[in-house]
């Protein structure tokens, strides 16, 4: 399954995610902080979707109500 998620409240405007059999295979953030985005993408690769959601969904970026990792979790949650 390919997910192209339009983010809200964060620097990247889109997250592209590939999921196969409940496992995150690939993640690409479009825009935002290149290093952090690549780091998050590599860390979640190979993880179960539910594990990614539970670990990332409540992360905030400074005073924002969300973050890039939380938007990734939201994208997965809305598409499983």
C-alpha cells in the first residue's frame, strides 16, 4: 500500500509511505529538516505499523500541537 499524506502544522508538506503486510517499508518526507526526516524514516523502516503509531503519535515539536513523527503516525493511523 502506498500512502501520500498531506501534512498539517509541520514543515514538510507531504509524507510518502510504503506499507506491506503491516510493516513500514519506506518513508519519505517532502520538505522540512532533511537530517531529522531521514533519521525518522530509517528508524521506522521495518517496524510494525501499530508500533510506529504508538511510539510517535504524541510527539510535539516545540509549542506546536504536532510534529513530523506525529504526522507520520497520523498518516498511518488514518490509512490502516
